[in-house]
């Protein structure tokens, strides 16, 4: 049986305490990162859309880093949007700042009716495998 380890980066302890879920779970060489939204460590939603998308990726980066992973280790990305597909062009600009080729992860985008907190416009979930892509 493969061990599972909860990944809780500094500043995300309140997520576990308040909402009872792990920001990440490491199983062998695979890291499952919970959907991250554009809120800061105080759980305040970032108002500006572009900055909210940036905050999603900053939060993902915190979980990746805490587990010893990098953005290049991401193999799957899922994103949910309140304004879909209208937000795709801006989201793609932000995503491309964080996720570089030459080997890109799979990506699935969805439109949704609402999120868990008012003001959230996007949620991003990733799965990463240790070792990164071969060029």
C-alpha cells in the first residue's frame, strides 16, 4: 500500500482547520493539488480578475513547493470559470506565465454557476508527477 501524506504549506493551515480538506495529498511520486482559488492567506478574495488568476497559480505554487515539486511537474490541469468562455483569453495569458513548454500538461476547462465564496471567478486544480517532462 502506498503511503499518503497531506501537504499543508505555511499560510494554508486555516484551510485545513476551517474547511477540513488538504491543499495537497502526496501519494508516491504523484501530488494531487486541491482546487485553488484567488484568495490570500487571510481567505480574502482578490478583486481584480487578472490578479485573482495570478493568486490561483501562486497558491498552486505554494503547494507544489511544499511537496518538493515544480510547475514543470504538472501533468494535468483543470479550471472552472464563472464567465466561460469569456475569461479564457485572460486566463491563458496568466497560465502561460506559470506553465511553460515544451511539454504541456493536459487541460480541461469548465463553466460553472457559482463558487464557495462570493467574488471567486475561477478555480484551478492540478496533478503533478515528480520528475518533470522529458523534452
